[in-house]
C-alpha cells in the first residue's frame, strides 16, 4: 500500500484500523508486556499526621514502604515530629566506636541498662528533668535511611519512664545507633 492516509476511502481507513488492531493484539499475545512499576498512591498527610501524633498508631508496612521510598515524606514526618516533640535528641556529631549506652538531650537522658535477671533483655530508662510538667507518651526514633521505630510509652513514675526490651530489638538497636534521632512526644 502506498499513499497517505487521506488518499484512502472511508472503507479502506476502517480496514486499515481493523488490520492495525489485529496486528497489535497478535503482538501482545506473542510477547508479554513489560512489567510496569506499581503506582502507589501518595501517602496522605492525615495518615502521616496521625502517625506523628497518636502514640497508639503503629507504623504499618504501607507506611514503612512509603517512607523508605519518598524523601519528601520523610522530610514532612521529621518536620511534624520536630514541631510536636517535647524532647528531641539529635544524632551524635562524632561517630562512636560502638553501641551507645547513654545519650542525653536538653531536659532528659536515655540510658540502656542490661537486665540482671535476663541477659537477653535491657531496661530503657528515660530520665526527665523537673523543668517541664508534660511527660511524653511516645518515643519515636529516626534511624536514617527511611528506618523508623515508634513506641507508646508507659506512664512515668515520678520523672522516670522505664521500658523493658529485648537486647536485639529494633528499639535497642536504634537507640544504640549514634546516627539515630530521638523524639519524645
């Protein structure tokens, strides 16, 4: 066939369209289409806000994947946590030669004490100074690279909050990491 599309009669144009559709269908049957990346819906701000503000809201798998994949989402979460935090512990400036057992911030300190009764457990002690009346309900750790850990805290006893955790838990590893940032809200 030679000529331009305009030189075909309406009946010939219909035949060409049908032939093209048939050939396209045949091509699709011979070779499977290339896999397309799943287009995830962007994480809503309300879900991010609930994660940052609600101590009982867990970090679900969908949220973990979204945070790992989206630097803007991580930045938004960090901004929310920074504004809402009662206490903040920034990453340590100098690299440490090993796991950190004690870290302090303005108005509080976090210490890891191995359990004498059970060697595989550790007490996470949060000591609060008397300068503030509010006690935090949630611990949020940003371990870098899109890794986050969140824990609803028990009620403070005086100015001390105590949590018993497994030595190999995400919480303990995140708190021992000098590059982790900790928020208490």
